[in-house]
C-alpha cells in the first residue's frame, strides 16, 4: 500500500482521454491514497462527476460554490492539503492558462494556490502538441518546477497517429509511486545493459565500426531506472546523454565491452545486451598510421568473444538474460537459434524487413520470444515505448525467478 494516506488532488480537463482517469483513480484508491477530484466545466462533457466521485469515494468539485448544499469549496484549502496535484488529462487550453497565470475556474485557482508538487499529463492532437505555443507553455511549466508526464505516441481521437495520447493510467501510477515512495517494481534489483557500437582499431586513426546509435539500449537503461533498478550501462561510442543516476561505463572495443560486462555480470539480476558488438577485430593494430601503397590491401581479422553467449554460459537461474537479434532473413528461426545457443531468457527480434525498425531510427518494431518459443509481437513504436514493453516483460520474469532480492 505504497500511497497510504497521501492526499492526491486530480484536476480533470475536457479531453476524450478523461475516461482513463476512472482507471487511474481505482488504482490510486487500491494503493490507499485519498483522492480528491476537481473537474473543469468542460471535463463533465466527457465523464460524469458521479463516476469519479463514486470511484474516489469523495464528492467531485467543479465550482467554487455548491448551490444545493450551500458549500463553499475553498481552493486554498484544497491546494494546501494536497501532497500532490496531478492535472490529467491536461488540455492545451488549461496548460496555457497554467503557464500564464489564468484563473477562470476552480482547478486553476487550486493550481495557483497549491504549494505541493504539480504533475501534468497532457492529452491533445499531435499538431496541437507540436505547436510552438504549446511547447513554450509546457517548457514554462517545467521551469516552475511542474513535472511533465509525457504524452505517448499512437492513434489519437482524431484518427491521426502521433504523439499526444494521455499516458496510460499504469504509467501515471508508476510516476506517482516514484515520487512518493521507494516502492517501485525493480527496487533493489541490479541491471546491466550494453548499448551502442564498438570500434575496433586498425591503426591510431582508423577503426571498424557500425551504424548503431545506441538509442534502444539507452532507452532500456532509462526505463529500468524509472522502474527502480540500479543500472550500469556499458556503452560503446555514442552521441547520447544519460540521466545522472545511471552508472555509465564508456568503452571502445568489443574486448573493453567484454571486460566491463564481466565485472558487473555476477551481481546483476537483469542483463540486457543490446550493443552491436563487432564480430571480428583486426588481429594486430598498427602502431603508426598505415600509409597507402598497394592497390589492394587486406586486414586480417580475428573473431571476438560473443559477450552474450559467454555470459549465458555463466547465467544463474535467478538472472534475467535478454539478447537482441537483428535479422534480414529467416528471422524467427535465426532468433530462436540464438536464444537457445546463448542460453537466454528472452530474445528481442528486430527484422530489417520492417520499415522504421533497427539502427539509427527513433522507432522500432520488435517481437519478444521466450525460452519456450512463445512469441509476443509489438507494433512499430518509439524506442522509449518499446523499452517500456520490454521492461514490463523483464519485470514479470524477474519477479518469477527472483522474488526475494
Ligand atoms: N553480441 C554480443 N557480443 C558479440 C556479438 C553479439 O554480446 N560479440 C550480442 C548482441 O549484443 C545481441 C546479440 O548478441 O544481443 C545478437 O547479436 P548478432 O550480431 O545479431 O548475432 P550473432 O550471434 O553475432 O550472429 P550473426 O552475426 O551470425 O547474426
């Protein structure tokens, strides 16, 4: 009961996504939070105050004065009593008024009076979300210390596809739990993630590398942190940044990556190898820059250690070991072969035949296959959302094989 006795005020605005708040309130009440709902006048067109009052076990406020009971709803008291004010769904209109100090309803007056942390979860059409005015207002709110719960990508009420969907209730609950408590699903778990390419030196100025951007592995590392894990990210050369609470180890070659992974593997509960490791490395590295002479030039290469397979041999039953397979043909067969050969719990298959999947894109389309060969196919999504799907599977597995740690 991670939210016992926490006073959470939810401000609901006029968006079709308001229906999701019913589920969120149920989740919060299940965690024993005290939930007080305030609705903007427009919100009541989308979901009834009766539904939200019944679920929250508290009368819903929308106006300053309740004519029937003669009660005055004091926005200052509501704001002062709150441990958290969550505005969800936050529409472009309410976000604009919050950013600029507008105060034409009870929710906005409560927002201006509140001294607690404010979270806001926007929901709107993709063009409204991308409009510079909205983006400026969102940035302004963040400068006031308000916490953004990013809208997700997907199909919108307009039928358009893009960013703008209200975050799912489970995601909002997680963010609230993260704010109040340490009671996160992967609290106490250690995770090791590899990401990015490796560079195999030929001479002091040249190397063999690949086009991996590292985005998938970084998104996984960030998600594992959000879920409460203590994360070490072993990263090949990338242009990416990570949040401060990730232990990032920068490496260049496949050998460096192996050494770093070895160091952290035994203590890790969760191991996700998403790096694009070179399969071969120059047998010798020239001390000096190689001069051009002959018309033809050959470099002798030696196989690198397959880090994932090596770790698979040492894997304990309590560890969750996940590998990636990027395939161009016979995808399932090849991925299943790798899963067995490398002793993995899950293999994440990207097919190069899927548009928008694989290297350098911001999106990915994955199929997760488990030890029993069961397949779970996901739609094309942003890498951040792919990381959420994958980490949900990993969390479930970890709680099955290692419930106590
Ligand atoms: N991998 C690794 N160390 C290597 C090569 C690969 O840890 N030296 C890991 C990758 O991080 C990925 C998985 O193995 O999780 C699959 O890599 P991939 O190159 O697709 O598979 P290979 O086993 O190398 O097979 P092939 O190149 O024949 O497709």
